[in-house]
C-alpha cells in the first residue's frame, strides 16, 4: 500500500513539476527563501501588538514554539528516520524533472518549509482571527510558499502535505499550551491581588 501511495505521489509530482516558465524560476527561488518574508513577519507582530497590546508576547512565544517544534519534528526526526530521497536526488528521475536552484539535503520527507509556514499560519490565525478575521489569508500564503518546493523540484507533494499537517498540529498544540499557561499566570496574579486587598 505504501509503495502504491509513493508511486501516486511521484506521478503527481512529475505532473505538477512539468508546469514551469523560465522567467518564474528565479522568482520562485526567491520566494522559497526566508528573508523575503521578513516584512510579513514584522507586519504580523504589529497585528499581534494591535490585538493584544503588551500581552501579545504570549502569542509570539506560541508562534516561535510552533515553528521550533515543526522544524525539529520534520528535520531532526522524520527526515533521518524515513530517509526518503528528494526528487532532485533521485537518480531514476534524472532528466525528467525541473530542478532550479539548490537541491538541499538528501532527504525530503517531510517538508520543513511546509511545516514551518503552516505552523505560523495556524498559530497566528488562532491568536489574531477574533480581532482580524482576514488573517486566514495566511493559509493561502502557506500553500503558495509550500508549492514553491514542488515547482523547484525539491519535494514531492506528499512531503509538502505531511509537512503542512505537522505544522498545523504544532501550531494548535503550541497556541493552546501558551494560552493555558497565560490563563494560569493571570489567575494567579488576580488571586494575589485579591489577597493583598
């Protein structure tokens, strides 16, 4: 069964990867990097401050934890455990795929790019959606950011799909963990004030 899923994943990759335009190659490579998105991250921090004021640092910590978990689960655990070669390292696919830029490490399951972007989108959505409902567009950003990995020939769709799922779960876990900690700290402070009054 796993072998069949792998074959379908490879076929879907080859179908998606064939659709490329030369002038888009450097653009896709640019957008798959971290630094072009720094203005977006600064804007999101601004929104957190607008929504939560001084207490917004709890949300920021939740986002950072979600990214740390997502990155470590995919890079430090899953990739060395599953040892699934990236398509650009797969000898049998030589000459069949479009690979632009660096191929990256040997193994690609699961995608850290997808995990990290969906972790950010999930944690930020949970932290901001009450005040800024349109922040759900972050999931579209995560999809496009993840798709660059298929376009550039460095990840299979399955790598991206599972990475995205890991990111969502890490975002949920981290947000709710920090929310619980924040609520306990706030309750303890309120009880302390009551005792001193």
